[in-house]
């Protein structure tokens, strides 16, 4: 287990025992990416409220959670997704279905790590702005796989999709992010 994951796992366990400082550490470690994920589902004015509601559920049910940092991030993402979908249903809207054809990934992978290059080139708020410009299935996949660190199987469970479709959407989303990052530099020439 890596250092950050080990620290988060320990903080979650301490928070389960009632340690408020540990819960504060868990919140600060997970909240920015959780909020970013919710923003891919719910429009901006409501995203913070939906995320706050998710944190209420997380804090209420934390004592029943079992697992490590990776499972916690997946569990928290599922709660946030459910709150976001409840919010959309209450507003009378349905999220778009993920219609990704996973057989279309014909491009050969680059030797560079697109995710690292795209994200390293941006600040967190700018990253979230650009991710929000992606189609919903790509934004969700990028948030869960690349920014939140979930594997394809867990991300697929959260998104109601197949792991291959999530990998495809993540790949396309990262490729589009790389294009969006390059646009300002090429337009200024």
C-alpha cells in the first residue's frame, strides 16, 4: 500500500472510532475529487449541495464501512453518485446513458502517459473546468479512473457500465483533455 493510501486507510479507521481530526483529514483527502466527480453529473449550482449531502451520508454510515483507502474512495463515490442521481430524478431529468462502443479503440497507445501529461499541465480548478467540458461518460470515467484512482471494474460499477467501456471513455476523455490543454498555446501562435 502506498503512503497516501496507507495514511487515508488509517485516517478512515480512526474516524470510525470517533476521531474528528481523522475525519477532517479524510474529508480533505477525498472531497476535492468527490466534488469534481459530482460536477460531472450535476450542474454547477447544485454540485456542492449534492456533495455536502453525500458527506452527510458518508459520516452517518462510516461506522459500517469496511475496507482500505481504495474501497473507501469507491464507496464514497457510489454514495455521491446515488445522491447526484437522486437530485436529477427530483428535478425530473435523467442522466444520459453511456453509449460507448468499446471495440472502437483502434488507436495505438502513445509512449507518453496522457493522463499525467494532461493533469500535470493544469491546476486543479482548471482541470475540473476542462473535465466538465467532456461528454458525460468521458467526464465520469476520467474523474473516477484518473483523478480518483479507481480501477476500471469499480468505476464501471459506479457508472453502470462495463469495464471496457469505462477504459474507452477514459482514454478518449484524456485524449480530448490533452487537445484542450494544447489549444490555448496553438491559438496564440
